[in-house]
C-alpha cells in the first residue's frame, strides 16, 4: 500500500537494524534474532518498528502541510478582505447620481393648415346660434324693442 507522495521505495528504505523481541523484550538484531531467548528474526515485529518510523515521518509531513494550509488560509483572508473593500468602493461609486443625459431633440411638428376643419366650423356656428337665441329670448322677456305688440 502506498500513500500519496510516499512511494514503495520510501517505505522500504527505512533502515531498521534492531527491534524489541516480542517474547522476552530484549533488543534483537534484524540479521541474527534475539540474543536473550534465542529466537530468530521476527518479520512482523521488524515491520512494526519500520512502520513506526514511517508514521513519525508522515506525522512531520502532515504538520508541514497543515502549516502550509494555515498560511494559505491567512492569504485567502487577506485577499478576500482587499477584494471586499474594493467591491464596496465600486458599488458606492455606482450609487452616486450620474449627470442627466441630454434630452433628445423634439420631433418637428407637422405644418398645420390655416383652414378650419368642417367639424370645428360646425361647433363654432352652433355656439354662436345658441348665444343669439339666448340673447333674443332675454331681450324679449325684458321688453326689448324686438317685442311685438299687437
């Protein structure tokens, strides 16, 4: 099994030359075994010691990676703060009133004809006739000279 960034050769290159004997606890040599109880080399005990060394190295690399992550997080915070400040200034500048754009030119009015339309002439004549009628009836009721006496 290999870990990201740790190749098989890295895992096997840990040089283990001794290990504690799992039976009597005496320090045993990888080549000759335990001098205390006379047992031969124990491959699994040797692998446990090698894996302990690898774990210690990986722990150190993990701390380095965490420190790098913390540094990146700090930098992200600085960049985000600068970005937010600039974005606020941009939004504030957009909310200022802009000068009014120039008004478009008014469309030219078509030339009107000096003659009156038929409907306008009828309305004027109707109003004048009404005024004449009111005036006539008023004078008749008040004893005007237009009144007939028989």
